[in-house]
């Protein structure tokens, strides 16, 4: 029973993570790319309040459930859950080493003056973590189907 519950949590969780990342990639980030600097900084601050701390908690919870399934399932599902969880570590690493430092730097920016637009760099990091999350979703879904 526990493996089935955790499997459901992993697939729903990583699907939610991937869906949020895709929505940001195809809608939020392009909309923000079209904003003037002051409008962008305000929108970024408002959006950040909703995503943090939800996303790190969600990613870590799903990752830990996936690691638990490594011990509760048989091969090949075991190895697929392991790979999916390792990809979520990659998502966290990209977030903490790429996106979060950029996010923090925005709080110190003024609406006027010289600046180097961080949006292209932020989008590149975001696309990487979106791909990692999508791969985790693929592997975790395959693991559940194989565990049957």
C-alpha cells in the first residue's frame, strides 16, 4: 500500500512541478520579457511571493518520496525512481545556483539607472530546470507503469 501511495504522490507532484515550470516558460516569462524595467521588477516581486517557499518544499517532498520508492520497489522501477529523484536534485541545484541568486539580486535594483537585464539568463536557467523536471516526470511515470 505504501509504495502505491508514494508512487501516486511522486507522479502527481512531479507533474505539478513540471506543469508550473512549463506555464512559467510559455506564458509568464515571455510576458515579463515584454515589460519595461520598473513594471518587470514589480511583477517579479509579486510573483516571487507565490512561488517561494512552495516550489522548494514541493520539489524536496517529491524527491524524498522518490528516494523512498528506491527501497520499496523492485528493478527496473527502483532505478527509474532513483534517476527521477536525482533529476529533481538537479532541479534544486539549478534553482539555487542559477535562478535564486538572480531573483535575490533584483530586490536591490532600482526602477531607473544602468542595469544588465537578467531576464535572458534567468530564462536559460529556467528552461534547464524545466527540462530536468520533464525528464523526471517521464522516468517516474515509466517507473509506476513498470511496477504495475
